[in-house]
């Protein structure tokens, strides 16, 4: 699998997470406890989406000169 194929896979997963975030936002939260659970679930999903998007960009631009890599994903 090439980095281009890998980045396409990550982009697809980002779209899946985006759809899931949309679904969770549409859920009603009549009680305070349910609202807290919903907010926490959204926080986790957004963090996952951000990480997947960052890795997709890293894979897409790995060989580009001058591209500043995200320091969270470097050794």
C-alpha cells in the first residue's frame, strides 16, 4: 500500500467520523446526564477526526519538499 492509498483511506475514515459527529449532534439529550455524555462523545469523536485528518495530510505530503510536518507525529 502506498502513502497515497493510505491517505485516501484516512480521508474516508475522516468522512465516516464526520457523519457520526453529525448523528450524535442530532440526538436529543433531555436530561443533564445525557447532555454530559453527548458532549463527551462529541469531544472524543472530534479528537479522532482531527488525528485522522492530520495523518492523512502527513501521508499526502510526506515527500513534498518544504512541507512542515506536524511535530506530534514525528520521532
